């Protein structure tokens, strides 16, 4: 059995590491005004009230005929009431109306067209069903009343919310600013173009930056920084004006893994080594009140730890709800191996050809195989209390990439 510490003097459990990260972090207080058309997915910093009634007039709710309800009294299929088709509603007269238009003056109800029959040659309309006053009519303010409180601070706006705001005369809203995140890829072997032998294309920083944008932050994707103490310190100090700093690579315990040492010299490392796989070399720290998330260099470990630590941090700082990932219940095709005391994230594909989806593990080990994330549907989380999951067990697959 391998050593769960992975060379670290101690490791921290996932929840404990997350809690320590949140303890050093405060949500943003800065706000901005945005037009409703630009506010999708943003989080309100102030309550919003309606500026007008919706509808602002008595609105026809059904295609048919506008009438005085009392003129339809007694109408039924066997004994219809005959009224005159005119241009204005008066005693024993009706006016044709369409859904959404203003109810004509003099009318107080609408008879559905299906319950009528018109005789064009005689300008008469037979009514085959009585209506009550207000029937098939939306009163003023039925949807929303002037001054009504629509949304509270902390609400994340959706397209349907924005449509409602527009309909009530709200053109601008006050929202929290998006947290800025400095993304610093590290490693002297990294390049941005065609690699020579011994070189590697930089993907971690780009991937993390794109996830930050998806999670609600504003990423600042920096150039690659070599594994030199002074260069790393300068890069981190440059980004301390951001709300969060995240580095990729250089977090383990080798001679070139300098990032935790830089943070320790400049600030505080609160966690180094977490009991999860892949990704145990992740480190968390703080410099001048700016949280620093130090992600491992192996691509899969980088993604797993970004989802577990950077995602909830961005949500926390930006006031976003950190909702659970969508899940799929599936039958496990083969055993998942894991180590007791370590939370394991096993990548799986899902086959849905039968009644019960089947989950098949892929590259259960191999934190450097990026395709093992790109070609899978999610992961199964094996808790610290278990030593693997046997074949044919019903498992929950976290479709973590399906949720923003």
C-alpha cells in the first residue's frame, strides 16, 4: 500500500482545507451598476422593486369576444344568448378581441371564441356559455404591482428574471463585481507553441482561466513563469491586486517545487498536502490578505483540485451560490480502487443504452492524462472511509463539467 501522505509530513482532509481557505477570505463588497441586458448570471447587491404594474391595463387573456358579463346570464349549449357584433361594448353587444390587447371600455369579461358562433350576415354572435365579471381578463398588476419587491441581494439573475425586470420598467441593477483571478502557470519546461523534446505545451493555466470565467470570475491569464524563486515571487506580487491568485505547477516536495516556499516567505501557507487523489500536492495560502491557491502541475490533478478549491472560492468571493453538481446514478462496470483515508475522484464514462446507465472507469490512475478528463462524463467520488467500490455497485457520478 502506498503512503497516503505522498511525501508530506502531514495531509489535511478536503473539508478541513476548504474551511481554512474560507476563514482567510471575505466576499467582495465592491459593486457596479449594469444594464439589465448585461446582467445575466450576476449577483444582486441591492433589492430590486418594480417600477410599474404588469399589466398596466386590463388585459384580454383569451381570444374571443369582450362583453358585459351580465348580458351572458343563462347562456348554455342548449339555450345560447344572441348579442350584436359592434365596434364598442354596450348593452347586448360584443367586440372581437385577441389575447394581450387592452379590454375595450364598457366590457368586464371575455367569452372564449370556442364558446361562440358568429353569423356574419346578421352581425350576430351566439354565446354558448355564461361568464362572470373579470373572467378571461387579467386585471391591472396581476403579474406584478408597482413597488413590489422582486429580488433580494444575493440573488443570481437568470434570463427569465431579466425579462421580468425589463417588463416592470427596471433598466439597471446593482450587482457585485466579478472577482478578479490572477492565473500564473509555472514551469521552465512549459511552452505555448510546438514543443521540443523535454518541453510541454502549457494547458493548465489556460484551462483554469477558462473555468474561472465559467465560474463567475474574471481571469487574468499570465505568461509562463520559470522555476526560479525571484521570478515566482515577482509574478505573485504583481497579481496581489487581484482578488485571488492561482498558480499551476511547482507544488510538490521536489527541488524545483518552489511555489509554497515563495508564499511562505512572502505570506502564510495554511495547507500543503490534502488527502485527495489525484491532487494531494495542492497548497493554499494567503499573502497580504489575498488568498493564493497553488494547484499541482499534473493536468488531471490540477483540474480536480481547481474544482474542489478554486471553484468554491470564486463563488464565495463573488457571492455566487455554490450549487452541487448535477449527478447521474449508474451501475459500476468494474471495481474502483482507492486508498483508505484518501478521497478519490475516479473518472468514468457513462453508457445509457439500457434501462440503467453503466459507469466505466478510465485511466483510474494517471494524473497527467488530460484526455482522461476530456473524454469522460464525470467522476465517482470515493469517500475517505472506503477502500474502493466493488463492481456492479450503484454509484453517483458527478457531472461536474455540466454545471457552471
